[in-house]
């Protein structure tokens, strides 16, 4: 007899690393969470409190992003979710065409709601919002390196302006002075904004305390849109409290590898740190791929004798100028897809060689890799760094399943690639 209870929170994430980032914060706050890769084709077969549906919709055409998000919403509604969460990146990266605004509007229309909030604030990863401006560390977003993002360059840190360019609804602000006064003041400000015809409000948050003050004010809001930070204040609304039991995973075994496609500054530092340790690493040259060279076979032949001695790194991570040079020769979209396909095939090949502990860096790269491995669902486990958990996934390519972490390009300390495997060994259950 199936005794599974209805889920309480249903989330839709616009990329795969972002989905595990959100799931990580929900687990830390006491929710048992499963992440699905794409929209499932049947009912949920797990007794959990929340489900995060991971889409690859951040950089697709707005119509395609809307279609996938509405399909995810319909499935989550069928699983009994009572509140819905649209998750995007803590850098709010998008374009004037979307996809944050268009997807938000489509979800609001589908749910019949006239108001929601929007905030990518995630203080644990130094993403804060003040007076509607998004900061990455101590600088405005457009001075952080995100202005050079190859797909979604962010040249304006004012989120009210950024969001207003993407939506027909009026965009307003709930500023830090309101948030600091707590739930009642936030609810009062929401009522005021709704009376003024505002449909979406950017919310300031400069600390976790701000997010915890915001959480109770969102209890009755059918749709929340945010980065992963807001998630720390929501499980309490369902009577849940932090628990180590929520993030337990099976014991880890097998060989170890890192596949990195992100070209963010954080990932560049992580690749540099790994290289400095002297561990084996193989750099992917997109021009060799374009020339038709069999780089896949070369990488796997290189890795096979090395894996028994510890983790190896395969990476296409490069400085912004080098990326632009390749894009100039191959085209932005073609260059990205060429590298993604190669790294996804390499990930599958490494798993075939016995890798059962795999770190993948970069949202687009993560999406391509999990699809290549045929992964449809992941159990969310312990945090490595803020926003990045270990997960356990069943895959036809990996007998007995594998441990996997999908790291957003901007997340993690410089030694992330090295310490991730140590953290897994210390935290997984025997």
C-alpha cells in the first residue's frame, strides 16, 4: 500500500545546478527533498516534503522556457503541492527578453495570482540586495565579472529596472527598512504595493536574518520567485526544523573525477587551485573539437590509468578573453554546444571507467552531463559549500548509482574540487 503523503512545496528551477542549490537550502532547513531532472512522466515515487523540478530553461527562447515551466507546475500541482517556488540564479542573470520575467508572469497567470516577490539574495554566498541593487560580494553585480558572462551578461545591478524590462506587470520594491521591521511590516508593504497595482516586488535582503524575517510573511503566498536564499525561511512555515536526518545519503564508493565547463571567476580559481596541487588535469580545446579530432577517446585513454590514484580534472574553463576568441571563430552558440556535448560524453565515459563520485561545475555543463547519464531523479544530501550539496542518483550508466554534485559556476571556495571528496567521505552513511 502506498502511504506517500502529498508534498508541501513544489519548486521549478531554471537550471540543474540552481535546482540543487535550492534543494540544499531546503534540506538544511529540515525538508526531505528530491530533485527531478526535467518534468517526470509519472507520479512521484518518494515520501518527501518538497520536490525541485530542474529544467534547462535559463538560456532557451522565452516561449520554450514558459512551456517547460508550466508543464512542471502542472505536475507539481498533481503531486499535491500547496506552495510553488520559481528558482533562478543568485546573479539574476537573464536578458531583456527573459527568461525570469516571462516565466514569472506565466506562472502567476496559471495560478491566478496578482502579486509575487522576486529576490536573488543569498548572503551565504555574498549575494545581497540593497535598495533594489544586487551586490556580488562588495561590488555591484555589473562590476563583479558577470558583465562578461558569455550567454547572459549583466550590465545593470538595479533589479527593479532589470525585471521591469522583462514583464508587463508593474515592478516595485520592498526595501531593507521594511524588511528589518519583520513580518507585519512586510505584509503591510505588500498590501500597499498591491493596492498601487504593483505585481512583482523586488525584496532587499543583506543577511540571513532578513531572509528569516521574510519567510513568515510569505506563508500564504501561492507563488514565490527567488534565488535559493529565501528557501531557508520557508520550511518553518510547514512546521519543520533543521535536522541531520533530512540530508542522509548512502555510503560513497568508487573512483573520483571533476568535469568543469564553467568559465566564472570562482571556477577559474578552483581549477587553478586543483592544478596547483599537482593532480592530473586535461584541458579541452574547443578548436580541436571543431576540427573533428577525437578528443573524447584521448581523454578517456589518459584518465583510465590515473583514476585509481585519486581524482582527475577535465576542464574547458578559460579566461574571458580566451572564451571570446573561440566564440569569434566558432560562434557563441556553436562553441558552447560543442564543448557541452564533449564534456557530457566525457562524464559518461568516466562513469563507465568506474567513477562513482563526480563533481560537475557549471549550469549548462551540469545539464548536459546528467542528461547524458540518463539521470532522472536525485536525493539531496549534505552541503559542501553554501548552495552546493552532494546528491545520490540512480543511473543506468552506473550500477548501484553514483554520488554527484552540480556546482554553479559562481559558487564554492577556491579548494572546492579537492575538499568535496573529503566532505563526502566524512558525511555519507556507512
